[in-house]
C-alpha cells in the first residue's frame, strides 16, 4: 500500500472512518483514581510533585485517566497511605517507602540506603540497575502494591536540635523526631525516636514533646518554621544522602489499566522525580541563606558521633540481613553498586566540586 495515499482523506473508505472513533474510544476508557498524599499542601515541593504527576497523566490522556490528589487526613491519615493502597481503600498514594518499615524493614531501601547512595547513585540503581524491579518483585508485590519513584529530595540535613550535640553521650535520652531505620540506629545510641507526620513537627518541638526533629532540607524546613523553636541545624543527614519518595499503586488496579495508561503513569512518575530534584537544588541555597539570616546556627555532627552512627548502622544491616534473605540480597546489591559508583565519582564530580569549593573559599 502507498503510504502517501493513506494520508489522503479521500483514499480512506467511509466505513473505515466510521469505525475509527469507536475503536479509539474503546482503547481509551474513562478511569478515575484517588491519590492520597502523606505530605501536606503547604509543602509545595512534595505535595506539588503529586499534583504535577496527576496533571501530566491527565494531559497525556486528554483527561480520560484522571487522578485526584488528597491531602493527609482528607481520606487517609498521613502515615497509613501505603497500607490503605494495599487494601484497595484508595487506588494509589504518594508516600515514603520507609514509612512502612514496621511492616518490613526492607521497605527502607526504596527510599534510601543508610550511609549509602547519593541522589544520582540512587536513581541509577533504581532505574538502570533494575533496583525498582527487584523491590517490586521481592517486597512490594507481597503487600499488594507496585512502587514507582515519584520524587527525589537530594541530600538532606540532619535536623533541628534544641541543644547542641557535642558527644555521643548527648544523644542519650534525646527525643528525636526521625523516621525509618535511622530511628533504630539512634535508639541504639540512647535516643528516643519519634514517628511524627510533617504537619505535627512544629507543635511537637514547640511544646517540648520532642527535643529535635529532622525533615528534609532548608526550603521545606523553613516552610515548617522549625528554626523558630530549635536553633541548631545539623548536617549531614547521613541517613538520607538522598531520599526517593514513591507512588504506590494497588496491584489489581494497576493490572486493570490499559497498557497505554500504564506507560503514561510510569513516564509521568519518572519525569516528576527528576523535576522535583531540580526544584530542591534550585530552592535550597536561597532558603539556607534566609535561615542563617534568621539566626539558625548551622553545625556539623562531630566526627565521633558520625562514626558511632556508622558503626551501629552496619551492625543493624547485618542483623536484618541474617533474619531476612530479601533484605540481605537488596543490601548486598546496593552496597556493591555504591562501591563501584564511587570509584568513578571520586575521579569526576568529587574532584571537580572539591576544587571549585576551595576556590570559592579563597
């Protein structure tokens, strides 16, 4: 058949034209989903990631696949988003995989490896090393969900403290709002970890319910006003050299989607992940300057504190790995990839960035 003739309307039989519209309609059904977010509206970077993803999906399907975003507590509490998705109470959610470590410690790996990968390495492991496929196969599917990266925060800060941390002993009895396995590490060093949703961090610090709290970094921390009630701002957030936040989708609902909708969903999620990281990289530097101007006291964690945390983290990984073959397999692969990746990065970005930082300080 001559392709050029097909492009001429007159060359297409009328019967074929009359069938094309219904066939297209059948391949593009109307689908409406609800997405519950673990992150409140005032955090425009994170809540905005969910709304941007939703908008992309809607625009790519001319509105036939619509996803309505809900704030924490509107239909599901913040920290119950993944569980509600597993049960089918909602079709999908935007949350941190690490919020589910109470169900299975291996949920941590979807968000980050403690003392592990940086932003680029985590993305490479998830996408190019098929880490996300492994997570889905070994972990998420067991809980009736599929996970797709939806946002990357980049490296995070170590949090806001009402008192200075000079020694490991200063962690003893410290009530610290910190999630995930990092809370377990701090607990081993005498701290008392607290799991608190974003919207409750400020009042908890203000009332003294907690002595310290970590969230993400300068831009979001400024939004939450944490500098007003805890003056000491520590770095690095060794437990989150990056953080990948996930779109969790109910497995049955995902499998009911047409292949084209699945492709749109995954593509929109991947695009939003990269865009979110770019936003944080653009927004954090001026936010940090504003925080310092408002008397935030930026402090590094003392080396002995970091070393103690690192040693306890390795012990924790070993213990969980002995108890769970899936945990051991994922940890082994991520650690091996980190070692390989740093062989390259120490020659490229590390030397390049270090030189430029030294020049700026002259």
